[in-house]
């Protein structure tokens, strides 16, 4: 967790890698998923239901996936940043038993404190989720973005 | 009777639901559960009462209790489709205002498009795009979310349909 240091737009470099993290999708983590998202659609917690629908096993739901991306971005941007937009595509299911890694890098710096980012979730088999996002960061002149626009 | 995608499009595209308020205000405990599932130790969320941006639709929803459809699921379920299994393929968010513990959120949903295109799991898959507008207690828009949903049949349903044909 890197939240303690506020990030300013001036110090960001295009191509800069974010500190990512990994999570093992144990049965316990899948239970935490249902608790944390309150998403009780059985394809995310009932293996028989998931297999009957043609899936290999239960898999992460949308709210967990976007929560991972949000954690990555909000840790990186610090307390004065504002997450402006997030777009993601789920290309492959993240199945119980896998370990996911959440990664990101700065794609483009834009005026008025805006930074475009690409982020993704990967397993040893490749990217399962691809994402783009924009964050608003304060500038050294002291403009805070945390209230959004 | 054959599935009539043209009639479904005509009836459902641009359909909007009324504004419905979340069952509960923005509360700390669900925010902490969200953080715990992700090992997210961010003090903005765990201690300071800021709502993680991706949780705004959670608090704008009636939630799954009592066991029922919620968020866009009742809307999706209302749209006639050959199958009833859902996969959320993609999502987009844009945020306009921060949300804090104590805020009250509500949402309205709109069907942006419905079309039919076969997929590997089901040649009769239906693609439904929705837009959700989330507002706070002042009815200021805090976020807009779009979803691309795929609705498909189970392998058993496809096999049964094939054997009948």
C-alpha cells in the first residue's frame, strides 16, 4: 500500500510502472468475494452451477475485478488524486485456484493534471483483464484534484 | 417460435427505469468488507470514510437481500432472450464527485442497445449494453457506468434445442 505519499502530476513519467500486487484465488478468497461484493449470482460461488453453464469452475465477479484495478490506481495516485474514469474488458475468467497479478503503467501525461494509465490483470497464462483509466493529480502549484471535476 | 430480435430492439432500446434509491446509505462496514476481500489497506477508505469509487453502484442498489435481482439484473431479466445465463464482458465508469460515508445514492438504468451475435458458447447469444446513472442525495450525478452484458443458453439448453430441430 503506497497511499502515504501524495503523488503530484509534475513528478509522473510516461512509461512509469505502478507497484502492483498479487492475490491467490483460494476458496477463502472466493468467499471473501461474495461477502465483499454481495454478488450472490451462483456462477461465482457454486461450482456445479458454473460447470452446468459451461465454465471450468467458479470465477471472479466484476466487482472484485474492478476493485483490484481501483486498489492499484488509488494506491498509486495518493490521497489528493481523483479517479476520473476506468474502462475494462474481461477477456478470460479468473478461476478459483489461480493467482492473479494486478499491474499498471503510465501511458500519457495530459494538461490540467490528467494522467492516462493502462492496467491489467494477468495469470501465468497471460492477461485476463485489460483496462484503461484516467486520474487527476495535483500539480506542484498546489491545485488539488481530490474533489473531482 | 423464432426469436424476433427486431421486435426486442424496438421495444427495449432506449428504455429507462425510474430513479431508485439504495436500500442503505453509504456505510463504513461494507467499505471495510470490500477492502478486506482485496487486502486493500488504504486509510482513505478504511478510516477516513471515503467511498471507493467502484462501490458507488453498490450503495445505489437495493442489494441482494432479500434474495432478489438487483442493480441492472431485473432490467436484463425483463428483456426476452433465448437464454438466461449472464456474463458481464466489460464495464466503463466515469466519476464526477467523491462519495463519503453518510451520503445517499440512487440509480437509474437505460438500455443502450440490444443485438444478437453468435459466440462460441452459444450461436444465439444476445448482447445488451446498459448505461447506469448514479446520483447523490442532492441528485447530483456522481458517476455514469456502462455495461456490456452477454446473455447465453447453457450447453444443455443448446443441445436440447439442436435435438428438437
